[in-house]
C-alpha cells in the first residue's frame, strides 16, 4: 500500500497542501446540527481577502469592486462584502433584487447582462444601477423599455481577434458578449448625440486566469481604447471596468494571483497608456466573483459507500447538485480527509504526512449520470464509509450552480463567523421545496 510520507524540507510544503480553517472534531460537531452535505464559508478569510484587493488598488481613488453575484448569490455573504465596500455586479432580476436587499443600489450596482429582458432594464434603471450594454441594438432596447436612456451608460467591448495585439488573450471572437470595436465608436457617438453625459467602458476577456500579466494587459487594452474613443468621439470616460476572471489556485501546486503585482502593473499602464495620453483620471472598476469567495468556501460531505468493481468508487452524500464544476467542465477540486489532519490543517497531497494510506478512486455523487464525479482516478487518503471529506474552493460557482435534477436537493450554507462560531445562512432544501411548484393531489 502506498503511503504518504514526509518530505518536509525537500520542497515547500505550504505550496502543496490545502489548509482547512477547521478541525475534524469541529466538523463532526457541526454535522450533528447540520447534516452533511453543507457548504461552509470562512468570514474572516473573505474579509481579509477583500482588504487585500482594495489595498492593491488603493492608488486609484475611485477603485470599486462589484462582486459578481452569480458566484455566490447569498445575501449574508453579499452583506459582508458590502461592509467591505464592495458593490454588486448583477445580470438578472433576481440578482438585482438581492443587491437591493443588502443595500446596494444606485451606482453600487453594475448591471452587466446579455440577451436582456426589458423588465430587467427597467428594474436596473429604477435602482439607478450602472447599465452596461452588451450590444449596439440595446441602446434602442433601453429606450423602448425605459422611455429614455440613463445619464450614465457603459458599453461592453469584445476585442475580437486581436491581430498582433495581444497574444495571450484567447479567442474573444467566439464569445457571445459585447460590441465589436467599430460598433463601440459608433455607439458612443450615438449615445452622445442622444444626450448621454457620463460614460464607462467595460470588457471581460479572462476566466479563471492565473497569469497576472493577462489581467494587466486587459486593463492596458481598455486604457488605449478609452483614449482612442475619447479623442475620436469627444467623450470622456468616468471609469473603465476590467471585469472579473481573476483565477484561483484550485490545484495544490498552483499559486494565488499576486494582487499587489496586478495592482502595480495596472497603475503603471494607467499612467503611461491613459494619463500620459491626455485622458483625465478615471475610476477603475472590477467585477470579480471567483477570487472573492471561491477559496473560502468548502463543501463538507460524508462518505456513504465504498464500492470496488472494475474501479474503486467512493460515493459521497454530496453530488452535482452541490458542486457541478467537476462534472460540467472537468474542473479540479482538491479533496481533503479531515480525520488525517491535525490542529486545523489537513491535506492529502502525496509526500506530506507520514503513514497516511492512499487509495486511488473515483469520488462520486449519487446522480444517475455517470459524469456525477468529483474526481476521477484520484489518489486520496484512504476513507471508509462514514468519514468526512471536504471539497475545497467551493465558495464560488459551487452552491450557486446547484440544480434539482434527479430529485437531488440543494444543501445548506453555513458561515464560520469571525469569532469562530457557525451560523446557518441558507437552510437545506426539503422535499416540499422540490414539490412546491406542482399542484397535484398529495404532493
Ligand atoms: C461571471 C462574470 C464575472 C465574474 O467572473 P469571475 O470569473 O467569477 O471573476 C464578472 N462579470 C461578468 C459579466 C460575468 O459574467
């Protein structure tokens, strides 16, 4: 049997393990009140991370992060982020309502939608949200829906195939979002002619990006474009919004994005590509979701069965309904087995702890879909039925993506508060929730 064995001192262990902010005993205690599976978020870590982001951009007086609500649409978490000074980036009616309920209205809300219903334009307008248009035809759509255009309008740029421009930006021309470059020039001229007074410019071309240069390059491209549009069309930008897409290290050997380096790189580009070219100061906006809450949310589940057929299958009480990313796009989520951990840290990266037996297995949920797997051919510390396991980095696009297919219900969300106590911030669904939309005798 292969065992984990210690190689402390050979390489930097901290780079290779994933820590948990709680012990196995704490989780077992918690599971008495809140049966597994559940998501748990670490408030102190979320706040500390929010402060790191703000510090990285402190050079920009108007810097504002709009948390992408779709990542973790829980008002309790949104409220914490609002307390840290973050607005909300919304793209649906439900997200606008959530933003409003946590106190984000007016220009604390960025409405970055696409294929937008009239009703949502109206709601965003009523809230005084910043409307970020996805297409040139949406100028007329907003006028039709709302009777007029808002005083401040932002447009979303799709840079398309960046010939010779920037090698590391992928294939934006395959994305459904945004205006072409030519359409942008036309759109701002139209908006100006229609009396719009205040302007913003947006793009989002990254997703889960771990290269800091990519984020810096995105901002640089936007600064260049803002200068060109302002010179040619005669408008001045109040802000550029570089979108979200800052990645997180899902794998234990990946490294966190250096926010300070990104901030400094963008500051340099701001001076050389914007201010030196004669554009007045503007506010830098971001709408990150994943890097704000992702690493600070955990899906806690229990091993239900261990099955040995042609392969070994570890069946959990969590399934795709709780965390869909692995099944949806083969995403890696690290799996820790807290019973092998000690004093609040636990890890399963081979080479770290002496004497921990490993097993190679598929870690599955209970859906009748063979892709309902959290890991395939993964070596994890050996588990038995009844053991707790923790799936890391489930704090964004985790619970949020949940669905009820196959009659699987979405789990509870808990908050580990700054004082270390736990609070439920969303209860688990029940059968009555599942049947709530049916009108059928006996259900
Ligand atoms: C999803 C999304 C974001 C957030 O992206 P992350 O990868 O979570 O940072 C921001 N803006 C828009 C328009 C989005 O669709």
